[in-house]
């Protein structure tokens, strides 16, 4: 998750959620609460912790599996996490072994079996065995999708196959990775679509265009947003201020500065009435109305009323909320299952919340009820875990003993 302290405002590009518009400036618009946590979350059975200013990982039993030796780490995904030391990057496995030496200027998460890496300001790709499959020689890259990788040279984009062969020439001033067989490209300031042979299938005529999802794509024309099918026909007329990408059969839209939900035919499932509305995850979204936050399902039923001062999206069956100055975790029934005794303060760079209690610094995971606290000396031997109200100490060797 990428989070902020109890629901900052997430920014998307214009009306269309261009999460990969890396080459072009956009007007950002706050639309919905960011996903947030009070602390650590487990991915692939591992959660990141910080000891003495260095990061490592504990397992669900609270045992330090990977020593805290890195300047930065990402969450694990599919058995790999990005690690950083002295501004050098690589990937680490759950057993603590490095996929490659720490040599890269930058690493991006794996997607479609490949990860983008940069070395000496040039971009290439490695596979999950750590083998360099495309040598870092490109000026720009955005990752593999549907068998093709987006790469740039001399200010223009093209596409390569998994062997690094250029299959669509460097010709686009801007383009996006392929999605559902089509890729967005820009020509003379207008956006259209190409297929995997590089042929233009929808002429560049839109002011903005998003990738295809669920057979439709959000576009902007004459300062209004709608959605088109793969023939370029409008299936959602451009009558909205914003139309986000379709997911789970719906799109969040904005009209008259209020948010609602439409289906593929443009029918309004939820009429635009919310001050903020997050994207739906597993059929649930955070909404804001009358300065309070609640939760609504995809059918429009507000199954948890708007009574919270702040709220995050549900993740792993829990959502963090703030109410009357206290921080809680709630379940899908809206029942408070854990209340934090701490005053969490968010550390954006490390993506972890720093908590203070009795002048001690540490991290809290309400779901697992684990508190990793450090004394003022930041001695690794003093790391304490609170597991189901019982205190344990992690030694520097990573063993767990009762305090």
C-alpha cells in the first residue's frame, strides 16, 4: 500500500488517473482519501521494521528474518522486495538472499516477469532469476506489459520484445504500456491508440486518454470526460468533469464537483453526491459526506455510516479510522477490533508510521497486535514486540525470548 497519515488526499492526473504519465506534466486533482495504516502490514508473510535507522523484515511470529541493514526497503511482492543501501538498489528474497548485487541506480517492481532497472542513467530489464535480459542502454523505460516493453531513445518512445528486439520503432513523443492490446500514444499534443504492430487504430484526437480497462478507456474531449470502446465510439458520453478507469465493472465519476459511480453503459449506479470517493477495492470504497467518512459498497449501500473523522481503505479485512481523537482498526461490520494507544506520526519517505509512547519510538501493527519499540539508544537488542499483550525481546541474532 502507498499511504498517508489517516487519509491525506490522493492525487490523480486530471480526470483520468494517469498513474504512469511519467514524461508529461499534469494538473493534479485531489479526489479521494489515500490508503493508510497505523504501521506495519504483512506481505508474503513479512513486514518491514526499522532498527537503529536501518530496515529489515520480521515474520508473522515476530522473529527478525532479515537483519535491519538496509537504508530503504519496499514491501514484498511475489517473493521479492526492493532494497537500498548507499543509494544502490537490488531485490531481496524472503530467505534474505539478494537477487543481484546492489549495483543499480534504480529498480522498479516486477511486472509480467520483468523488472525495470537503471545503471549509469540507462534503462534495461532483469528477470526473476536476476539475469539481465535487456541490457541497460535505453534513455527511458516504463516496464513490460502484454509481452512488450516501453523504451525511449532521443526523446521518442518505442517497444521491444522480451529478447530486447525493437518491434515498434522509436517514433512517439509520448506513449503508455500496452493494455488490452492497445497502447496510448501522443502526436501533436493529441492522444490516440496503436495496436501491437504499431498501427494507429484510433486516431489521435483526444485532449487526454487513458489505457483500456474492461474494454473501455477514459478520454477527455473539449474539456469534458467520457469513455470509449475499442472502435472509438463513446459508450459513456463526455458529460463529466472526471471519469476514472473502470474497475470491478464500475467507474468513479465527478459532476458538479460531486463524486458518483457509473457502469459500462453510463448508467449512474450512485448519483454524484459525495465530497470524496475512493476507488472500489473488493466492492468497497471510502466516501466523504458532510465532513465525515464512511464506507459504501458497489451497489450504493452505505454499510458503515459516515461517522469517522478520517478513514482508510480496507486492506486484509481491516480499515484504520480516526474518531473523537482516537485511532482504531475496524472490521467489515464496522466493529472496533483494536484501538491504538499511540499518537501515530507518518514518515512519508519510509512509508511507515512512527509512534511515540513514554519517550520510546517504534512501529505498531494493529492487525497483528505487534509493537516494535526502540529505546532512546536505538540498540537492536532492546527491540520489544508486543504479541497478544505478551512482551518479547528480539536479540541481534533474531531470536525471540520472553521479556
